[in-house]
C-alpha cells in the first residue's frame, strides 16, 4: 500500500524543502494512457488538451497539467466521449 502511495506522488525540491504534488490520483491517466484507450497518438491527445485549455473549457479534451505533463481523469474523458 505504501509503495502504491509513493508511486502516486511527485516529489521535487524547492528552496531546500521537499514539496509533494499528487499528480496521479485514482483515475488520473497520462496522455499515453488516453492515447491507447482512444487508439490515437499521444500528440493528438495533448493537442486536444491544449485546445481545451486555450478555449477555457469550451472545446477539446478536459485535462490538467502536473509537473508540466498532461493528466486526465478517466471519468471526465469518458463523459467527453
């Protein structure tokens, strides 16, 4: 259980302190995961995510950035489909 929790968190140092950002919560997927699910390239997935970001949620695939990488909640992707 502790191993799974450690895998779900990102760690980095800022001003000598360790800061934790929970990037992969339950249901959070990477662009590659979504690409495999939708049978398309990861580049297309990130392009749609940028479109969602640029259009303020009107168009594109809903997602969020964590540590500069796109993440997607499976429930939001499923609703988007």
